[in-house]
């Protein structure tokens, strides 16, 4: 009985630390963009193989945990065959923000809908205010740059 209880608790702890990745198509993502939930909603487009993306993720994640006026979504652009890689990545680096896997085969079909300025490079970030105003950046942020940008868009 003790072995069973230990095993149950161990599995429960493992599943509590793993983050579920929601798979969405672009229409579902677009709905989240159009109906931003917070004074500032941030959509950060990334992939597990993108070093600058991974480096800036803690800065974004910290934003949402420290400021109730900000909602952050991490949008994974990893390839379909790499979906397991995304889940394993999150097991090693648990995030507080929601992670969405964008299940679209043709980036050209959605990039221009996110922003006319998006060349397709990542990291890329879309900031959306509760008034529907959007700001797009195709670059990696340092913690300081991100804080200044967020303060600007919240005001």
C-alpha cells in the first residue's frame, strides 16, 4: 500500500509540473488577438530551436506574473513533428504564461494577418491594447527593453 501511495504522489507531482500546450489554428489565435483579455495582451511567437526566443522567454513570463494588467501568450511555431519537443521543453522550463501551438502549415497564410511588417523572422511579438491598438516588433528583447516597451504601451 505504501508503494502504491508513493507512486501515486510521484505521478501527481510530475503532472502538476507539466504544462499543457493548447493546439490552435490561426482563426482561434486571431480570436484571442481580437478579443484581448487585459489592458495589454502580448503574443510572443517563438520556437524551441530559436536561441534568442528562448533567452527572452523568462522576461515575458515575469511580466505577466508581476503585473495583472498584462496577459502573455507564447505561440510556438515549431514544426508539427516537433510538438513533443515543445512539451519536453516546457517540462524543463515551466512557464506561468499560456503556451499555444500554432498548427498551420503555411506561414505566409497568417504572417501578414498578424502584421504587414512581419518578414517571418522570430522572435516576433505582437502587443495588443484593450482598445484594439496593435504594435508589432520583430526582434529579441532584453529585460530592460521589454519593460520600457510595456510601460509605453500601457500608458
